[in-house]
C-alpha cells in the first residue's frame, strides 16, 4: 500500500470542510495533540515534534479557511439583501 502525504492532507481537509464531521475532526485532532500516544514519540528530539506541528498547522489553516468562507458567504448574502431593498420604488400619494 502506498502512503501519500498529499492524499492524507486532502482527506483531512475534506473532512474539515464537511459540516457533518467538522467538530469530530477538530476534537480528534486536539485529543491527538494532548495524548501521550503519537505516531512518532515526543521524546525523540526533533522528529517527535514534527507530527504534532503538522497536525496543528493543518488544523489551524483549514479551520481558518472554513471560517473565511463562512464569513464571505454571510457578507455576500447581506449585500444581496441590501441591494434588493434599494431597488424598490415607493409610490407616495398625497392625502386628500
């Protein structure tokens, strides 16, 4: 079986972008970071921190991207709503 870091990254990213699994992946990532059980043990001088650093950087980057996309979609929706309101014509008749 071939191990490809790019496919692992794409899998992690797709899970974070899916609202159904997002919080499960965030929770699992945090549990992995605080857990003493790692793929590479932390007592190794340099290599032990590499897997934790990769998980932290992926988690922060992908959560920031999801938040950015959500804010942009909310911003676009509010500008569309404002544009709909400004296009209305109100006919005012004098009172007799």
